[in-house]
C-alpha cells in the first residue's frame, strides 16, 4: 500500500512498490480514482512509474483533467500521418479507410476497431498505447468507436499468483543469485498485462513460455552476460540510438538484450538511460528482468509481441519472434528450438497446464 505523504492537493514521491491504484487509495480512499492521478500527470501509464518520480495529487473535489484525444497513426510505432479523435463513433469517410497501424490512447479510454463500415465485421479493443495493432487489423480498419473505458486496476503481479517463490527456486536450483525472484516480481509490476489476460490456461502458458525462453537464453539463469566476449564490440548500428563512446551493447540479462537500438528503445520505454548505462542490465536484477519483459510485451513489426503470440498462435511463434532468423524455417526443428520446447513442456507440466499446439516454428 502506498504511503500518504500529505493531504491533497499535494505531490507524491513514488516509492518502491507503489502503484497508481494504491496511491489513489491512499489519497482519495478509492483506488478506482487512479485515472485522475494519471490524467493530472500527463496521462502517465501504470507501468511507467519510476521510484523517485514526483506526481501531482489534485484536491479531492477537483474534477479530473480532460484526458485528451485518441491519436491514430498510419504507420507502426506512432509514425506517419495521424488523426486525433475524441469520444464518439467514426464511420467510413470520417477516418481514413484501412490506414491505422498504431494508437495513442489516454488512460481511461477504450478504442474498438471494426473491419467493416457501420461498426460491423470483426473487431478488436484496445485500452492502452499500442505501437502495432497486430497483423489482423493493420491497415484493415473501416470504423471506430471511442469511449470511456473501465480499466482493471494495476494492483500487482499476476505472475506471482502463478509462479510462487518456491516454484521459481525449484525450476532454477542452480541459477546465479543475481536472478532473484523478488527482482522478477518487481519487474512484472511495470507490465500489469503480463500473465493477466485470457483464461487460466493461457496465463499459465505465458508464464511457462517466458521462463522457458529466458532459461534457454541464459543456461537456466546461470549466465548474466553473453559468453562470447569476442562479439561484444560488434553490436552497434547507425540509426536513431547512437552508440555511446566506450560502451558495448552485447547480450545481457534474461533475454540477452543486444544491439544499441534495443538498449535505446528499451531504456526509453522504462525511463532509464540504457544507452549510456548498458551495464545496469547486468547489475540491477529488477531492471534486468524489466528489459526481458519489455521485449516480451512489445510488438516486433511485422511480428506481434510474444505476449500476444503465446495466447493467439502458440509457443512456436515466441521462438520465431525472439530468434527466428537462426532457429526457424530450417526444414526441421533446430537443436536451439528443441531446447526451448523441452523447457516449455517441462514448465507447463509443473504449472499444471497442457502446452497447447504449434510448439515448433
């Protein structure tokens, strides 16, 4: 529970373990008022809270600020032509037909895309910023409904309800102590949708799939940094995130985050300067796990996110997203892919769920 630091109107300094729901509960006596705090602070997303961050807490009786408009973009990653839309219904002619690829959605709003005009055909709903709407709706939207939505409160780690400390330690008895259960659970609170969508089976499969992939990447959580040190200087590419002098962007952490552009994009998402401080991924357990979750939860155009893939396509697609160029499409199951599959099957058994179909890539 967040600690109240004064009577509103005031400011709140984010402390370890704080969530927007808990902060609203502390100041307003109602955790469901968290969108009011979000809107007063630039529509901050629940997963974006940082320790030490200053939040404005409005007076109890002050109205919530206008949460603004949804912005739809022609291209993924919030690029290309854009259009701002308020609450309402937008049919063909009011929006550009078949042109939406990404969405910026203020906290407390819900967007439903429809494949056909007059709000018909297949549909898909979004409640948070979406850098890629998915292959099923990319450039396939003909009408939209935007409304005020009721979002689930960001109350903690759904993962911890599936994988206990005892289970985690049993799965990884020989892990490096750096990979702590507490560090993993703290990181999951930045991504409240992780292991928290779909049926119980789907949520358990996601936990097993995530653990299986990071186990393969790190030798069952024994290795923190890429073992082939000769490769360390080679992960620098000219582009949006220039390499910092004297820094290398070799594989680090549970997902073995590599390349300057991934360190840059991940750091921007987490609010941490990983371009100038890449070693944080190998020194701070929570940050390290957060980088793995960033990759897991973030779409990799033209592919979806691993989070969506395990629920919609099966475990094999997570392999394809993470390392498809080397492990998939070889005419037979590669040893690397088989290693991931075997771990996934083991972990699903231990979590009491079937692995589902489409295991290989």
